[in-house]
C-alpha cells in the first residue's frame, strides 16, 4: 500500500515569507509526528497528533511554527516569517497505534531552504 | 548533554567487514530501542526494534541493549555496499511521551 507522502519535495523561499508543508499519513494510522532534521543532526521532535486528543506541541521551537491535522488524516506544518535557521529537512511520520515504542513510518521529507 | 549520544562518523569499511554502531543514553526511563536506516534523500526506515535489555538478530543484523550501561549497539555482518546509509538510533520510554528521541546518526560507507 501507499506509504507516507509529503509535499513539496523541495521548497526554496525568501526570509520572512510563510511556508506550508503537507503530510499525508498511511491510511488508518491514528498517530502523526513532525520532525526536523538539520544538516549533520539527528531528528528533532516538533509535534505529535493522536486521534482527537490535543496535540503535543512541546517540540515546536517558536510561535512561528504551527501545525494542524484535519479530519484525523492530512497534516499541515506552517512556518511563519521564515528565518535562515529554519532551513532543514522536515519529516513526517505516522503510526498505527498509541503507546511507547510504536513503530513510526516516515515520509521522504520536505527539504526547505530559506535564502 | 544530549539525551542520546551517537558518533556521527563518517565510518568507512571494506565490503564483508563487521560493522559496529553504538549509542549511549542518559534517561533510565527508556525501554524501547530502535535502529533506523536512512538512505540519502529518503526518510528513515525501521531496521531493528528491541524492548528492554538483550539481543535481537535479524539476518545480518544484530541489535544489543545493555540497560545497566545505558548503551545500545547494532552489528552488521558481511557488510554490503547496499548497507551504505546513515544509521540512527532511537528510543522511547514505556509510558509518557510518545515521541522518539533520536541520536545524531552515523554515516556509514561500505567500500566494494
């Protein structure tokens, strides 16, 4: 079946502009995660959605970052007033169940470059 | 200090060699331990998954967890050029936060 998909694959923007990144999780997966991967760094947790529960936003680096998940499926990560340090690969993952240690399935990522 | 430490490498070995990749961690609450493989310009994919201490073997791959030392390892036997990728360790507590905590990743190259 289809895996996690993300769009766009690449995004180049100017400093100060807003960007929207999209994630389509695997059908039926209730949990959805956003991570950021900077050059030479591991994955940095951003936000977690589980069903209809309030999202865990504890990893969002600033109030310029926000995310929503509509209808328990597609998610959009929005970065307002982008800065050069926002340049990174943004990865989305989904998981079929809740609980510590669940397997997460990753999308290919969106490569964001802020000039 | 980071919760999970992983040598970023790069690590370069000849084909057929045994590869050892390692992570250390500081949070004793971690119970689930994973290794992800990430090819260039791709998302990470789950390679191995272990719960608590012990060994797990899957083909040429063996994962080891030593909770007393807060140390996990991934061994690759008979390494192949197709194993060239970045390997990320990840871990999670049994309850509480759902997010995985990742190591920095080790970039591995297997030379033919």
